[in-house]
């Protein structure tokens, strides 16, 4: 499979300060890849360079083998971009806006209608074709933004903080849609929220201080520090003493009537034993996962190491 995105020794500076320095990255498959970093880490600069909005100081970016700086028009045909604030016109209907977006993407006149219909169906907004965008909820405006990013079927879809500002229900729907888009496209998704990247991405690239401090699978990230606790939610949880009888459990901390943090000795098969015990004793386990707090600890540890 050809490489969809290749970044070679990318650096950029504003005045005398380097915003990003010596970034290397190569992606050659569909799926959602997270670009994670704190505010000011260099994410937006990197994404703007990838999309051809900003010319880098040093280094090269290739989109499906095309140099974004030397062949900007051809390379940008391979990119769909969703900025943090979707670039929608609120006084247009959904159809009017997407027809406009298709024309901007140089889709052949005879294929525009089909492209618009396919994009609307893909993101679930066909029933809003004649609705003014200004009358849509924030979640559906985000869907319109995603539709314009995929209307020309690009190889690479770049999304900048795509779930920021959505309410809980909109958030669930947006995550589902992003995962679906990732089945057919390479999606590069930026966020400063670690838990969001953990939920959506199978690979992660972490930037801090303008440099890459981690680039690997989410599984490798989770295993960077030996896990020592899980969060579990049960409808009918037992007493702490009963949970502590499970082999490998070292301590138990109830966070609420139904949510409990279970500390263990490092053997990750503990989750299987907790599930088995729940089934056997009728605890009605609803959710169990790696403690989110642990993920934040890993992020902090990697950030500190990058500064040393």
C-alpha cells in the first residue's frame, strides 16, 4: 500500500521561536490516528502545514506521494480538512453549501449531485437537505463540516478538535461517525484531550514543545507504564472485601455506589477474572476499562522526559 502521508524532518518557526522541530511521520493505511498535545504544543502548526495552509520553514510533506509545496493543487485534491470551527455558511441550505463545496473541490459538473447525495447519506444529514445551516444544532453543523471534508473522497481527512464543544449526545454520535469515516479514509485527528484520542484512535502521535515524544499504537501507549488499576461500573456491586478476594486484586476504592476502582498487581488478565466473577455472582458488570487517570499519568511522564 502506498504511503498516504509522509512528513520528513518538518520544522517551522515564527520569528525566532520554533513552533515545531524535526517532526517525522509516515502513515500508509486507513484508520483514525490521533495527533495529541497540550495547547501550544505545535498541533495546529503541523496540521496547517499538512493541509497547505502554511509553508514550512524546513522539511517536506508528501500527500499520497505528492509534495504539498511543489505540487500544491494536486496534493490538496487528496486532502479533506475539518477545522475546529466548521467552515459553513449559515445562510445557505445544506444542499446549497455542499454543492458549493463540491465546486471548490473541482468535482466534474455532471458528478456534483451524486457526490453531494453520497456525502449527505454518509454523515446522516439527507433529511436536512433543504434546511438552513443556521437552523441546525451544533452536532449537525459538525456533520455538514465533515460532509464537505469527504465530498471529494480524499485519501487523507484532517480533523482539528472535531468533538470540541459538543454536548454528550452529540459527542457519542460524532465519535461513531469519525470511526466510520476511518474505515475508508486515513483520518488524522488532533486533540488536547487524551481520553478522546484513546476512545477514537488506534494509533497516536504525541507532540510536546514542537517535537514528537511518542509515536506508536494505542496499545503500545497503554503498555508504556504497567497498568495498576481499572475502573468498573456494576449495577449490583459486591462489598469491597468480596472484590479483594479475586486473585491479583490488591485494593478496592468505591468512587460511587456503582463505580469502583480496582487496583491489581500488573497481570492484565485481571479483567477476565473480574468479568467471570461478575457473571458468577450476578454483579451485572456494565463497563470495565483501563483507568483514565493512568493514561494522563503516562502523558505527563512522556512530557517530562521530552524536556530533560
